[in-house]
């Protein structure tokens, strides 16, 4: 493996890992709030993960035979993900800022109030 290929794998791994982490946060936020904006974020970050994983897999399987197609697919997935991330800002409901408290913490607070 050449140096440039190794660097490509390293940067792609970092991108996929960071995006997967953000995906997990977005999914958690969606589960706790049910907000459509969080669903948009989750799908957007999922597309980044798909682009980050699928592009190098396809590149190494084809021996980098058709870089234009690889770039087109990669850029298309990233463009779709950015559109979803921007869409999450458009569909965000600013008037519904509620505080989400986990059940365990809520029970602890209620126990303190009942004393």
C-alpha cells in the first residue's frame, strides 16, 4: 500500500468515526425529544458514514479505476447529507424548547421535594 492510500484510509476512518458518533448523538436526541429536526440530523450523519465507508471500499475493489465515478457518488452522498443537515435547521421548532429529564433523575428530584 502506498503512503497516499494509507493516509486516505486514516482520514476516512476518522471521518466515519466522527460521523458515527454524531449519528449516535442525533439518534439519542431524537429518541428523547421526538423532534423531526433530530431525525433529519440522524439521516444526514448516516449518509456521511455511508459515503465515508462505501467510497474507499469501492475505490480499493476497483483499484481506483474510475475516480470520476467515485468522486461523483461521494460528492452526491455528501451533498444529500448537507441538505438534510440544513433541513434540520429549517424544520426545527424554536418555540418547543422543553427540558428533557431522565426518569431516574426526575424520581430523585421528586423524592427530595416530598421530604
